[in-house]
C-alpha cells in the first residue's frame, strides 16, 4: 500500500485543483460570473439567502442544489495520465458552470416576469428606442467620474448582431442620440436622489 499524504493533497486541492475548476466554471457562466460569491458553511433545508436590491427591497429564497455527477472506476485512476485527469476535471467544472448559468437565467426571467418588468416586442423590429425603453425601467449607477455603469446585455447571437447594427446606425441619428442623453440624465438624477437618501440614512 502506498503512503497517504492528506495534508499535501488538501493543499494541492486548495491551491491548484479548486482555483482551476473555479476558473473553468466561471468561464461558462457568462455575465453571471461577475456576480458576488459567498461561502455558506452551514446548509440545511431551512437555509435561506437574502438579496438586498439597490432600492432597499429584500428578496428571500431557499437555496437549491446544483450538482454534476461523475462515475469513475477507482482502478482506472491508478493508470490515468495527469492530462486526462485534468481534462476530466475541466469537463466537470464546465458542466457545472453551464448548469449555474441556466439556473441563474431562469431565476432572472422569473424575477422579471413577477415584477412585470419585461418588454414584449410583439414581433416588432428591434430598435434603439426599444433598448432605451428598457434602460428607463432600470436602476443605473454612476462612477466617480459621472459615467454610467451600463448593464450587461445578454442576447442570442442573432439578436446580438441586430443590436450591433442598431447601435451603429444610431450614431448618426440625432433624435436617438438626444433621447439617449435624456435617459442617461434622468438615470443620473435618480441615482443622485438614491445616494443622498443613503447618506442621510447612514
């Protein structure tokens, strides 16, 4: 029997395996990879998470399990090449990331539907006016230079290509440029009010 080195294995997992798997997982989560992450050390059926939105509202929800099952013959591990093992771990992490992306997207769609915040184009062509309508219904914050922190847009590749054309065509449309500036100014005014209220409360 070969000697076991539990401390060495734990350090190797912490410093090499776990960071690599996390990087692969996040690489398959799209914009959700930028979401804040936290570790919950105690988990049970009664465990809930709280989402505090920028407007102060709180949403509580039960935690759900996301898992990837892997079957591996232990005898095969004795002869498996390191490269093949790494590939297997990457496959697991990639699948986990895809599942997390799908779950987050479903949660986002359900939240928007419940809040009646969706915009149904009803077969109409995609226009910058429609995008600006969407921005008007969002909370937008600004950086220290007064520049808007614009939301991330997620779209099917076909829709994304249409959006790029719409944005390009809008550069020469004075009406759309004027409306864009008006929307951003409105969002900045709303942000200033929120920031003032936050400082008063603090």
